C-alpha cells in the first residue's frame, strides 16, 4: 500500500517498451483490415483499466492514513501527467481521475489538501524570512517588493490548481476552487492579525510588507481571472 509508484511505473514502462512493436507490427495489420483501432492507445487503455481496479481495491484500505493517502494521490497525478504528455493517452478514455473523483475518495482528498495547505501557511508566516523579498537586491526583478510569504502563498494556490485541473467534471473542480477561496480568506485574516500588531508603526518595515503582499496577491488574482 505504501508503494503505489511500483505498479504505476511498471505500467508506464510496459506502455513505452511495447510502443514500437505495436506501431510497427500490429498497427499495419489493423490498418490493412480497415480497422480504426489505434493499437498503442488500446494497449494503454487496457493497462489503465488494471490500474483502476487496483486503485479501487487499495483506496478504502488507506483512506484514513493521511501520509499513505497523500502519497497515493501524488503518485497518481505524476502517472497521469506522464500518461498524457509522453504517451498521448486520450482524455476521453478512462483515467485515474475518475477514481479520485468518487465521493468518499474525493472528500478525503479535499480534506487532506486543506490540512496540508494550512500547515504550509503556518510555516510560511512563522518563517524568519516571511516579510523579506527574495529579490530585494535585484531592483529590476523586484518592482512590487513582494514578501516571501505572499509569493509562497500564491505558489501554493498555483500548485493546487495544477493538481485538480485534470479532474473530469466541472463540479469537482469548483469544489477545489471553493477550497482555494477559503485559503485566500484565511490568508487575508492572518495578514489582518499581523497588521493590527503593527498599527503603531504604519511606516514600519512589516506594515509596508503587508501592503505589498496584498497588492501582489490582488494583481495575481486579477491575472488569473481569465483562466476558466
């Protein structure tokens, strides 16, 4: 259960190792018979169906172990990325995201995603470098003087988007968007709390850093507004 990468990597190897044989030996036979079947894609589809069976059996066993469940999700997302980008798998075919979209599994994924995101926010705001810009010594890069915590937070949101963008239904994606909105509001509250501590020094370093953070986040969210 703690090594889903073993069978996921094995399947990717099988797909890669058989590609030339299927393309050069099997596909011409299908073409000659007037079939529209793509040998390589059908081979991939059959192997993915085995993975879906394996996942359906494994997931109930690790649903309440955060570490194992997170590891499984991470490995499945890496597998899906390579399946589509390297092996040309079709989005209309069955995929692991359908298993991750099933109610009990999906709600657990959302819960765990939120838990780890909040932990990440705790650590980024308690860091000694939280209010310092990474690029403070490079003026042409650092026009907005973005503090490290704001940049790390927006990267966190971007990573979450990258993780859920291939979900098969819009309703599931919207649930993840709801999580991101919660995180933005949580971050806003945290910034407000820090700001209240700094009101006596409104021209101080940290107060200015908070304003820069808010400006940066608002600008990036506006840029993302065109991303359906």
